[in-house]
């Protein structure tokens, strides 16, 4: 077997801001959606198939995943900022400002979801902007520590009655830690950090980012067919 043929399966490098925006968008969406779907299925057990066919439950999932989406963006952005920081020298804040603008422009590419009101969607954007600003107020965190300020908010968004999920908080927290470590490893391997840092410091713009899938295109695992 010619092992060089396996190179076909390697994911492309992240060597421009469009690719970075796409990565943050996709991985942020994937992490929060996967957790919501897998947790709900595990909680429902043998009744999962029935529950996932109920309109009321599906509507609740839509609210959960769109509300959680900016949390995913914020977490993955913080991972990226930590990897890029060594290349920013004394210009951390300037680099973070351009990185934050890139992420907010990704958020702004979406129309207001049907599951949320305009007020809720805009408030979520303001909270995302606030969380992105906070990244520059402390030293970079380990990947497994990044979810700490987000985990409780994320857990409270699960589309399961609070009385039924009370004991599952440690599991959800651990899930986010593992996923952030995995995303960090992938981003470290794929991103040309010196180049991306230079582009951010130059204030270069990003192009089109990929989209969070509508409910009809997302399977019960929360995974994306095109990811």
C-alpha cells in the first residue's frame, strides 16, 4: 500500500482568516450541538426515538442549540487566542480585537433563528462580545480550563427538565473539557499560527464562513454531514 495516498484524508491547513473563521464556526457549533443531542438521547434511554419525533422536544432543542452557539464560539476563540498569543509579542490586545471582530462577523452572517426572538439573539451577541473581551484580561488557560465559566450556562440549556438532570452536571462539565482538548489539538496541528497572527495584526478581513445547519440537516448526534 502506498501510504502517501493517506495524505488525501488530511484536513487542509488553516492558513488564512477565512479558514480560521470557518474552523471556529464549525467546531463551536459542533461541540455544543453534539453535547445537547447526546445528553438528551442518553437521558431518554429507550424512549429516545420517540422523544426525538416529538415536535415540542424538537422545538426545545432548537432553542437550546442556537442559544448555546455563541458559547461554542467563545470557547473555541479562546483556544485560538491562546495558540496565537506567543506570536503577538506586545500586541495581544490588538490581535484579540481583530480576532473578536472576525468571530462577531461570523455570528452576524446568520439570520435571526426562528427559535429565538430578535431581542434574545442580539442580547446573545452582546454577551458574546463581552466574553471575547474578557479573554485578554487573564493569561491563556489550559484547554481543559477554558469551559469553566461557560459550563454551567451550557448545562442549564439542556432540553431536559431541571429535576431530571440535576445529577448530570459533572458529566457535562467533563464533556466540555474533553472536547476543548480535542479541538485545541486539532487547531494546533492545522493552524499556521505565525501567519494567522500576522494577518490579524494587519487587520486583514475574512471571507465567507460555513453555516450552522438547520434542524432538518442535523442528525440526532448533532454532527454535520459535511464536516
